[in-house]
């Protein structure tokens, strides 16, 4: 779920430097973590030779934490809907998975290891291609890769959803089969990008690997509330975001002359598009069965803001790493606040939210009205925020991923 794929709007550091942007209702805030408090808690191992008090102080804690989470909000009546959808899922959801035998694998797009001379030649060609690609592109590509590498968190989170979770780790319900196979397909994305970046020699892999470990250890604040309505709405949005992000990194790689990297990003984007289609079909079916409950769930998720999955990203140095990465992605046009509004608009059309009528309660109609006017409001707010940012000098930030070099935000 790439997680790229997180990202915020135009101005991350600008928000702290220029309060007029920070206090606006800019959709950049829609793409930031909704939990602004920063915790200065390090991930450290205990030392048995220390005193018990010192050991307690050094016990492992996530470097970023998610407080006050709400759990198990779905009613028994709603749970029965997902039980009733199992035959539908068997016939309509699992068909979006590809057989392993015909699936691409990371090695298909990497230097071949079975011929030593050819391997070193291909690695040299790879390094020659990537030598002149700018640092800001690598910041975005690394952020995208780290998001993909946090896949264990996403599988764990999907398996918290009541009514559709994998109860045994090997359940044969269509929901459980889907989550495991989806995870298996997604697992290739981080593997491929990680190896390509390693071979390029352009990034500090030790700091990248630390960031991955910190992120998986921190988890994510999904706001699912163990509710599959919320979960499948989120994944519909997120898969489209990663499709857009990887597609744009593919286009940029082409302009920089690395057609192999462009193919890698494009291949990943195609997977994300297929997964997006699967998740949007689930929500489409929910709209067919329970339009009132589904439109209210969609409005609730948008009010809470769709927070990208890597929003707890940290490298042990930069408390605002996710925001800084998102700002670079925004500036380069890889994933922007306008994309956020565009995704919502796309999903509203896909699910025909504006056409809902019969069966909506008063609360459902209010949710419908809120949703149908939201994309335009987001765009207006972002345009105003962009105008203000254009008047301010653009700051730059040092990224550990590229050996501490600075990149403009």
C-alpha cells in the first residue's frame, strides 16, 4: 500500500516557520498526521547490568506513539453484512489476485546474479544511470520505499477489522485469503525498491533501514476503530494515492533518463491500481447494501482526515521527517494536496454518492451534502495556502537518507 504513500500539502516546515499557513484550514493539514505532539522517546535496548530503575527508564518504547484510540465501534447488525458478503467476496474480490506463477518478481527488474561478469556490468550501468538524478527525487523515492517496507503494520491493521479479520493466520474465509495474498503481492514493492536503491549507491542505507525499523515499531494511527467500513474506505483512498505517487515517480525517472527505474515504478503503480479497483468494489457493494451506513462512514473518515500510513516516520533525528518528505513530494508534483482532493472526487463519482437518495436518513443526507462539497473546499483552501507560501522564502532541510545533504522543501 505504499504507502507512498503519505504526503502532505505544500508546506511542511513552512507551517512551523510561517504561522499564517499553519493556522489556516489548509488541506496540507488533511495530509499531515492528526497527532501533532512529538515524543522524544528513543528506541533503546535494556542493559542487564544497570540498576532496575535505570533499566525501567531504558525499556523499549515506540519513538512515536498513538494515544486515545477508539476501538470496536461496529454494531452486530453491521457485522452480519460482512458475513453475508462472503460469497460475493469469493466470486468478485479474489479474482483481482494474480497467480504466483504468472506474477512479476523483483529479480525480473534487477541485475541478474547468475552471471558474475554480467551482474557487475549491469550494476555499473545502474549506477551510471542514477548518478545524475537529483537528490530531491531520491528523497521521495526513499520515502515511498520506506512506506512500502512498513507492510507488516498494514497487514496487522487489516487483521484488526471486526468481521473480516484472519482469525487463525491461515483462515480460508475470502476476506482472510484476500488480506494474505494482497500482502504477498505488496511485499514485492518494498523488496524491489530497496534493492534498487541499495545498488544505486545514492542513499545512506543504514539510516534508511533505521527509519524502516522505527516506523514498523511505531505502527500507524489508522482511525479504523476495528470497523471494516472505515478500513475499506481507507484502503480505497490509499491505494489510489500510491497509484498516483508511483506513477509520477515513473514519469520523473523517464525524464531523468532511467527507463529501468521508470519501469520499476510503473510496474508497482499497476499493482496499486488493481488493488484500488478491488477495494473500491467492496465499498461499492456496501453502498448497494447499506447506503446510509456507508455514506456516514465515508463522511466520518473524511472528517477525521485520511492520514497516510507512514505518518509516524522517524529516522532518530528529524521529528518532522514525514512532513519534510511530504513537502518535497508536493514540490516535485509526485503527490500533492490537489491529488488528495482529486482522489476524493474520483471516489465520490465511482460510488455515485451524489445520486444517493432513497434509504438515506437525515444524518445520511447531511453526510452526503458534506462529502459532495468537500473537494471544492479543499481546493480553495489549498490555493490560498499556496499563494501565501509563494511569498515566503523556501526553506531547506537535511535528510539523513542522502548522507545529510540538504533539499529544498
